[in-house]
């Protein structure tokens, strides 16, 4: 099956931070691809990727970038697809520069922004976007929530027993 979600990174150094998000997509059986297409060093490739993403069947783009983190905005300016930005803690500012660059897009260029290094939440948001029109994905999200609640309830039981 063709990928529905693309994680687009600025650098291969971002890849280790993606694994939790990619595992969510695997668990939900959502096909994805991972690319390295930095907006500043390969602007033509970034433009081509964004402009052709919809025609290639992609439904959600996830831009993974540190430092000035312009990748999300560049992609969003050239596609009608939803773009989720993951700011990466790759600089002396520990990701705050990336967070601000990703969250502060100009009017008309929306990029949803998750927390610093939050690939898991980006994948869950991508799944929710897909789930809005796909009942099977939506059911997997409901199941994820049930499992998460059960895990918390188990932890609560254990801590209450431990501190009696």
C-alpha cells in the first residue's frame, strides 16, 4: 500500500527521535515513508516533494526540523495537505528556537505544532486526521485510548497499594 503519512526530516540526525512516532503508525497499520529533504540545503527538492505529495497519495506531512525549523512552513506553503511540525532539540537553545519557528507561521500557512521531540504525538495527530474519514483507523485510536487508560489505572492501583 502507498504511504499515507510522510515524515520529512531536515537531517539524518533527527531519525532517532522519530522511532516512537513511527511505531505508532506501525501499530495502527498506517503506511508511511521517511525522507531527508532539508528546506534550506535542498529547496528545489522540498518544493517538488510538497507539490507532488497529494498526487502520490500522501494525506499528512510531518516536518521534522531543528534550529530555525522552516521545513514545515515551506512544505505547507506548497501543498493543501495538513502539515504537522515536530520541533527538534538540536541546538544550543534546546529546541525552543525550533518550537517558535514551527509554531509561529505567517497567516495563511498553517502548520500544526506538537511539542519538542514529540514524534509520538505527531503520529497520533496524523492518525486522528486520517481517522476523521476512516472508521478502521478511528477504532484503533479508541483502542489506543482504552489501553492507555488501563495502563494508568494499573499504575494507580500499584501506587495506592504501595503507599497504604
